[in-house]
C-alpha cells in the first residue's frame, strides 16, 4: 500500500509541475475568424465597458482598412451609438451627424429607422424646461414627425409617438405660460393669440380646457360676447370630463347658445387618460427641481393616448402674426390686411385695423358671423401707449407727395373687424417747418415699476 501511494504521488507531482505549451491563436489553424470581425468584436467589447474612444478608434480602423467589409454599416452605426452613449454637447452633435450619415448611405437597411429615431432621441435628451431655450424641443418634434411619416409601421413607432406627445406637451406648456402671463396682465390681444395657437395645434395638451376657458373669458369681457360661445362649446364637446364643463354650460346658457353633446370618442379618450399608469417622481427629488435643467412634470402629465399632431408648425400658424423684415407685418394663412394712410396736405392722422382674431372652429361648429365695424364709433386717436401687433401707420409732411412708404400693409388689404383691444396706432405728425420729427408717446415707468413691471 505504501508503494502504491508513493507511486501515485509521484505521478501527481509530475502533472502539477508540467507546463502547458502556449499556442498562438492568431496563427493557429483552428482560428478561422476574419480580421474585420475580430476588430469589430474588440471594438464592441470596448464600448460595452465604457472605453468609447478606444472602441471608436478600432471601428474607424475597420472602416479604413476593410472598405468592402460586411461589418462596414454596423461599424458606422456603432460609432454613432458610441457618441450617443458618451454624452455631452459635442458628442451628441457628432452623434446626430453620424446617424444622419447612416440614413443617407444606407437608406434601405432595417437599421435606418433606428438611426432616424436616434436623431430625434438625441435632441430629446437635450431638452430643457418650457421657459428655457426650445431649440432642441422643436428639433425633436420635427425629427419624430419625420420618423413617423417615413416608418409608420415600424416596431419603434409606438415609442416615437409617445415621445412626440411628450415633446408637444412641453411646447404647449411654454406657449400656455406666456398666454397666461398676458391674460393676468390683461393684455387681451397677446393672450388671445398665444392661447388660440395652443388649442388649435395641441389638442392633446393636458391644459387645453383651461386655455379654452380663458379664451372664452377674453371674448366674453368684450362687446363681441358671441365669439366666446365656440370656445365654451369645445370644452363641453371635446373635454367632457373636465371640471370646467359645468361652468362652460352655464356660460353657454347665459349667452343663449344651445349646449352641445359630449363626443363619445372624447369621453373614451379622457377615461383612458385618467386610468393610464404614470411615473411618479420620487419625494427626495422634488426639492431638486430648482436646479434641474430638463423637463420634469411636463413629461409625466403628457397624454398617453391619441394621435399626436403631425403637421409641421409652419403649416398650422394660420391667423398668427408673423414679423418680417422691412417693416412689414403679415398674418399667417389668408388673414385680413391692415392699411393705414395719411392724406397729403392734411393733418397727420392714422387709421388702424386689427387682425382677424375670430376663433377657429372645427367641422362640427358653425363659425360666428363677422361683426362689421360700428360706423358710429368715435375716431381712433394716435396716442396709444403700445401699438398692436400687426398694425402700422405712416405719416407724411404737409404738401409732400405720397409714396409707397406712407402705406403699411399686412397680408391682403381688406377691411378687418375691429376688436376691443386692437385700437392702438403708431402715428407721426408733420410740422410746418418741414422737419418730420417723431414724438414718442409711450409713458415711462416710474419708481418701483422700473423694477417690477407688473
């Protein structure tokens, strides 16, 4: 037994101290992997473990060394993904360009849809709060709309639709805050323009019923109270579960307008929205909203159902003032014109007309009749504190020939109905000495109003 034990121990020691012969895998006959695949796998391993720059160098080596490789398209897409994962303003800008280049050079590949979505997601990643710069928000909306128009049946379409709803919620929130500010300041014309753009372009906005309610209040506080009825009717019909519906019904009855029936599709949509699960913000993160640069509650309040707006913003600006160069003001879409003339040889006087601010209606609503200007209304004065948006006036010296500069036009020169708050003018007076001196009639803020404008 002792001899057998010693013999077995001797063999075990021999196995322990035996050195295994090293084999070079790169020259081994069993190694059949192609060099481009080896480079690609090594680069993907680097990017996976956070070594983004090293991975991009290997991928670029693959592209330069093997231009006909089967991994060429994957390498280009992996470079774009590497920039996206690393983050930072410079890297995200590189990622956008890399994704767009991939879509240009490989438009027929299945990954082209993914590249287009990543372009939108790169802008989505850089969005800021509604009251901050909205450059990336508008770019994200455009890129998501491009993706949904090109790849409506792609497996990523549902994700793109939800992100588009969140982006449009952010844009609508920014316009709503501006409109609410003007509403509180009682600048009716500016508030009406902003709020009307919100309700016409973003019907899925979570505060659309509040915007419609404010629009109704704006028109009801004027002499043209009948123009408030369509807005109250839209609250009852399109937002039937809103807490503002009872008040809207009472306003419609007071105006003598029949109360519409709720839309069944709107009822189903609002019911689904109320029952939809939404992410909740952690309690510990709420105090950090002050220093947070990105959107927060807006993404949580965004709609979860419904078709987002697919028309570009430039095509849905009908009725909104568009400022152009050369002292010209135009109204988007057809619009009505504004003309102000001064007769040569007479006293400097200006006449102005407001833009067409009649509320937009859908196919189920009858547009209110256009109200003609009151012929008995007192003549407008030229001492307004602030000229209305889109209105212009020009004056000439006594005896001076009338030129094209004495007429300011906006859109088409037509008679536009006057609103109660669009009676401000900007006039110049001509003196007898031939010197055309413009006198500013704006009131200077004094004391505390210089610091606190409201």
